[in-house]
């Protein structure tokens, strides 16, 4: 049994050329590998609001159709904000092999090029041996469960319920001990490493490896975390096919191959230790993005970022080889100094270093906003008056500060007495 494991394709209109290049590479390499099964572990789309005639929709349809000409394809829905119900359209795509889309937790049986909800039996006209048992678990959200608990307690309650569901699927699969049992899950797993910049959706439920082991699976193929990785000895995250976010620098897909281990015993007999899984990760030809961050609110904008003469020398920013890379630079500067940053000169320098693109973003902070924080942080009324005067550039009368101090610290009866005497004298 050989499986191609992809996921988190996040196909969208933005960056279509880059995405298409990675999709084409993936199809070509999977065709070379000639797997028995192709798994897509969720988030085929980047948005549930994708339009039917959009470039992204056409790319996804062509991609899945080409995969279905190589081997049977099984996929699960990803997070609601990304996939929604849109992957259901793939059920209607024609290919040499069947495409199975799981919208709710299901167990299906791969027999040849077809998936069955129940395995066919000997004597059936379409009977053939079971190649694999697939336990398919799309993203589980709290909307599918009725609970009176709070949000956090509901998450734990649902995760516990998933243990029973997985155990039930495991009991069914146990009837066929010699058939590979594959768990496909789109969601979080305890102990998974999150790449810098990736935000886990609060709608999804996190499972532990112990819970997933209740399914009795031989291998677990997962999506949702944008970081290819192996957890334990049998659970794998595919990672994305291209960098969906700036800081994702590992992109590709897995080839999982089950083989038998045979050896010759001392008596000369050939023995078999049973199936063993081998795993290979194949990176896609994505364009790497390098991010630089600079904060100029402490010492101001230095000349090497503002003066053209510095930029034209080796002392300027961005030294080194950036051939074929996307460069993203994030500056933080005071609003009145932001205009001194030489964006054109900085871009020119990176382009000369081989950068494919240069994206310069400036976060301009008004000084008044920062100064106003000192007013909010003042502990006494006198200090507030003093900070307000600084903020407005005004000179404050010392007697005003004395009166503010008196107003804040005099007992209420003395303060009222003083106000009454003041009015009487007036």
C-alpha cells in the first residue's frame, strides 16, 4: 500500500501563479510515485465564499481531476471558514478513479478504484478484496454538538465524545486485521508544533494521540497545522503545498508506503515480521519569503535606511544573496519620521540582491498617542494636569497643581466647607 498525503492546499486567487506551479509539481510527482490511494486532509480552499467561476475554483477542480486520474482520492472537509461545504463539488468530477468527500465522520472501504460504505461480499458482482479501511474525520465544530457547558468546557466535553466515536470506528475496522486502517483527521493534536505566524482556529477541537489510538489505526494522516511533522510513530501532518502565511517555510507532501519485512531465519526459512511503514517528505518548489522587522521609535530612522548614499554602499540594509526570494520588510516609526524612510532605495538594493519581490510596510505611530498614555498612567490628579499640560505644550500655573492636590486629598467635609466659604466671600 502506497499513499500520497496532501492537505491545506488553501487554493485562492491571490498568488495564483505560485499556487499553480506547486499544484502542477504535486500532480507530476504523485503520478511518478503511482500510489494506490491519495488523501487530501482538508482545507482545499482558502475561503468558504469562493465563487464557482473564479480562478481558484477552476484550479482546484483541475487539480483534483488530475489526481483522480492517478488513484482513488479521499478527502475530508477542513475548517468552516476555509472549506465550508465547497469541497462537495468534487463528488461530481469525472476521473479514472472515484473521489470520496467526507462531510461528517465516516468509515469507508476502498476496494479497487471504488469506495464503499459497507464492504462488498464474495458473490457480489462487484466484489474485490479490501485494499484499505478509511476512518475519515472532518473538522469537528461545536455547532454539531448540543451542550449546556461553557465554551471551554464544551470543547473538552466534545473531545471526550470523540473518543467514543473513534473507538466505535476502531471496533468495526478490527474485523479486518490484515487490511491497512488509515485515520484521516483535520484538526489540532496535542503536542503538534505550530509554525510562527500560524493561528489555530478556536472553533476546532483538539485531540490527543491517545484518543486517536482508540481508532486502532495503522497510520494517522492529518491537516490543519501548517507544519509538516511526525507525532509519535504513526501520526503525520502534511503541511501546506505553498506558504499560506509569510513565516511558513516548509511546504510539500508525504508519501507513506507500507511494506513487509522478510528475513531468513537460522533454519533457512523465510519469515515475515509483518507490515512496516516508510515515510518520505517531498518539498514543493515554492518561493521562500524572508521577513525583516525594524523598530525606529527608540533611536529614530538611521541614515542607512534614509540616505541614498548609505543605500548605495555595502553598509545599507539587506546584504547577502536573496536570489528568487520574496522580501517583506516591516518598519515601525514615528509618524513624523516615517516619510524619511527611503522605500525606493531599499527596494532597489534588495532587487539587486536577486529578490523576486519586495514588500515594504510602514507602521506609522503618532507621537500624541504615545504621549497620551502617560496621562492615563498618571496616579494623581496633579500628575494628570501636569501631563496634559505637556501634551498640549502649555505652561501650567503652580497654584493649579496645589489646588488639584487639595481637591484630591482633603476630607469631603473640609472640601465642602472651603467651597461654601469661597462662595460666601464671592
